[in-house]
C-alpha cells in the first residue's frame, strides 16, 4: 500500500475535546474542508438531552457503547452495535440517559433549531477543525507554562 493513500491514527491516543453540546466531547479523526465531510468519535455524558437539530448533510454512525433514543420515539433504543444513517434533512432530538460513545461520519453541517424551526447555531467541518486546533494550541501553552490541567 502506498503511504499517500492511507491515513490512520490510534483514536485511543487522541484527546477528548469539548463539543458544541455541553456534556459531550469529540475526537476529530478526519476533516475535508473541500467536501465538508468529517469523521468523529463522540462521547455523551449520562443524562444528555441534545437540542433539536437538523442534518444538512447525511450522517452515518455506529454506537460503540451506551446508547440513546430520539425524544419522539422513546421506545426505539439504539445501543451498542447499532448502525444508523440519518439522511440529509433529518430533524430530531437524541436523549442518552446512560451516556454513549459512537463513531460518526458527517457529510455536512448540523444546525441547531428553536421551537419554531429557526436556526440557532451551526457546526460544520470548519467549526470542528477550529475547535480541534484551539484545544491543541491551549494544550501546548499549558505544557509550556508547566501546567497540565485542561
């Protein structure tokens, strides 16, 4: 295999970075600003109730541990091993009583929505790249200053 055709990392070596949703963290595995696609590991703390949001592009995910349900279908549980494809335009609100960890591949932005359906915020490939770089820069500064707290 040619080295220029393979990208890899050990996700266990990457730090968890605060996500746009309080109580959630992410690891940025890959980002392609030309296409807007990005892949993440996502960790949700127990008790997370995400705000209603819309997927501008499709997202594929696999639940690695824990699980969640959508608030409008609390009887449908997505637990460890479940694969999901949320098509572009999907609007929902996930709830995770016990927390979860998952892998997700986004093909576009996610928009937060208010009760009337108005966009309240947007996270996309660029947002994730900036958040990842900011975390790395802050970690470097802490190391240079001799502190290790995050």
